[in-house]
């Protein structure tokens, strides 16, 4: 099982291994706390068997004071230890969350569609927060429990080996019961996390589309789908809870049987004069210390199934390939060639046998009805899809050999779904990067944004609401285009960039895109609009995923 965990969850465990020194420190401090408590049963035994029968009041007071000192010292150590543990765990979960977040930001277009927005949010938030055992505190707790069992078992053997033998008889029985529930609990734990992710995805989708649901009088439709996801999650949670409770109930009976057997044997021997009262009291004290570690070990495999299910979900994301197999770095291009390229969604071909050549400084206009494959073609040129048939080359180099991240440095893409962030207007334009103020003003004027900015109370520093809710559709569109122009990409892709624009803004933007192309850049526009000014460009018409005309 350990080898399987190491091989499967290597990305996660690497972050854990980087904090091995802190885990060792946690373990050492925990062990000190355990060792501090060891004199207590010895002192109890002296009080009952020696000092009380002999009437030695000083000895009784001394032992009681020593016991109090040991317990207070242990609690003080535990207080500061808990504070340190909290910091270590928060730091560790932050590191894991940053690792997951970085992976999410590097996913390709098809991967986002595969995982789903809500599911990715759950993996980066609730899943990580739900980890209990496979974190620094949990790892140290597991190791500490093993040490406690060894230490307390040794002490019990020292106090009375016969009582210890009675205890050892019941331990294999508990593990046999666990084996009966191992796989069902693992399967049910995975179902719980999967169904929670689906529930969150459904909620995220509904929240994003509340205006549309209200406008289409579709609230009952949303309620129905949300209720189905809720019932699935509730049923899986109840099923896991029932299975876990059944195991817990069985394991709770075993300690009662152990205590009954020990008291029967001890009582008989005390009556016969073969055992002192101090022996059984000190034995029961140490047994009480041993109970929690044994209870932890008995249910450990059941408890850790939830963590393993979470790690399985995290590793599925972290192991997603986000770069092509090759490492060829490109910083410019002269020609991009498509040779009989096809892309399918399932069994349905979205684009079929597309062959074309895009050269530097080309202006390409892709036209066609909705569903003809225009957006998929632009996504493919942008490098979002790598599961295509046929061949794509950049200056003769196969697409698969080119670094995805390096290629993205050449690309600027304005999709139909505009992303606007809850930040200032300037940060939405520059994405936090330094820009030339003169060029910024030029782009603002080109995209018809300057007049809009002039009436804002704080100008470029004006706050933008979440998803740009305080902006019009046309303003969001112009901000998205301006954002890409500020990047000055070698290849600019625009998918229906004239949506929501009035005639004057549209014509101004068309001329700006033509000027951008003529200044040494490649521009590809997918658009229904046919009212372009007369200039030299390449026209591609698509229908049913195929290129009908190319000239």
C-alpha cells in the first residue's frame, strides 16, 4: 500500500517531503509529551501499594505533587505545540493550494471542459481543507501513535505480562473486522467527493446564469437539476456514514470485552492474593493511555480513505499534461501550416480535413454560419487542442515538438466569452504588467474607450465589479480587444470581436485591426460581419466543419 501511495501521489508527497524537518520536529515534541507522562503509573503504584498502607503522608503528598507537575507540564507543552502545528498545517495547505492553482491556470481549453469549473474550484478549496491525516500534523500523529503503542505496550508488559497477554488476544480480532470494511469505505469515500464536486459545479453554473434562468422562467428547471445533485450527494454521504458507523460500533464493543476480561482476571488474582491493587490500578491507567492510540490504529485505514480519495482527485489534476512532449522554444514564426487537420468531440467531427497556410503579416477573415467550426479552428491555431488528426507545423516544426508556454507568448486571443475581473479598469487592461503610457492612450482611442474613461470619477483607477457587471456588453468587448492590443502579440486571434459594438465603434476597430496587421503582425478574425473596408485579406468560408472557400 505504501509503494502505491508513493508512486501515485508523487506530486503531492513532494510538497510534503519538503517539510520533513518540521514533521520530525513535531514528532520529537510529541514524543517528549508522551515520555513526560510515563512516571505517572509508577507514582500511582507507589501511592497505593507503599505509602498509603504504611501511612507515609509525605510520600503521598510528594507523589501527588509530582503527578500534578507532570500533567501541567504536559498541558503547557501541548498548548505551544498546538500553535506550532496550526502554523505548519496552514503553510502546508497553502503550498498545496498554490500548486493546484498553478496547474489550473496552465490547463488547456479541452482540460477545462473535461474537469468543469465547479469541480476545479472544489479541488482547490474544499478538497485541500478536508485533508486530515496526509498533512504534516497527520503524518506526525500516525508516527506518534505507533511509538505510543510500542512504549505503552512495553510499560504494560513491565507492570504485568499476564494482563498484557489478555489484551493482545483482542487486537487481531479488531483488524479482522477492519478488513471486512476496507474496500467499501474507500469506494464510498470517492463517491462522496465526486458527488460534492458535481453539486458545486451545478451551483456554480446556476449562479453564473441566474439572469438567463430568470429571463427564461427556468427557475423550476434549475431547482430540479440542483435537487438531483443534492440527493446524489446526500445519499453517498449517508451510505458512507452508515458503513463507517457500523465499523465504529463493532470496534467500540471490543474495548468493553477487553476491560471485562482484564477485570475478571485481575479481580480473581487480587482475591487470591496473587496481585496487588496498585498493579491493576497502574495497569488500567496505562491502558487508558493506550486506548486512544489503539482506537486510532483500528480505524486508521477507514479514516484515511477520505484523504486517499482526495489525493486521487488532486493527483488526477496535477498529473494532467499541460505542455507538448517537445521542448522546442519559438519566439517568432513565418508560416503556420494545417494539413488535413480534423478535431472531434466524442465521435462528432467539429472540423474535418482542414488544410491552409497562415503567413506572417496575413490578415485572415474566417466566415461561416454558427456551428460551422470557426471557433474550433481559432482554438486549434491558438494551441488549445492537441488531440487532432493530421499535421500542424510552425515553420516546418511539428506542433507537438513546440513548447506550449513558449507558443502562447506569440498568441493573443479574444474569445466570445469575455473575461472581466473585479479590479481597477487599468489592471483589467494591463493585467498588472507595465505598459507604455503613450501606447496605452493610443490603444484606448483606437478601441473607443477614451470617452468612456473620461467620464469615470477615477479614470483608469475606477473599480470594475465582478465579471464586469457595471459595464455594458460593448464596453466589455472593447476592453478585451484593448487588452490584447496592449500585449502586441505576433498572432492576434479574435472570435466575433464586433458583438455588442455600434457601427461607429465597429468601423473604427476594423481599421485598427487592419493597421495592426500592416505594422508586421498576423491577424485572424472569425466574424459574421461582411461589411469590411476594401483591403487585401485572405478569406476562408466554413460550413459543417469544412473549408468551403479559401482565397
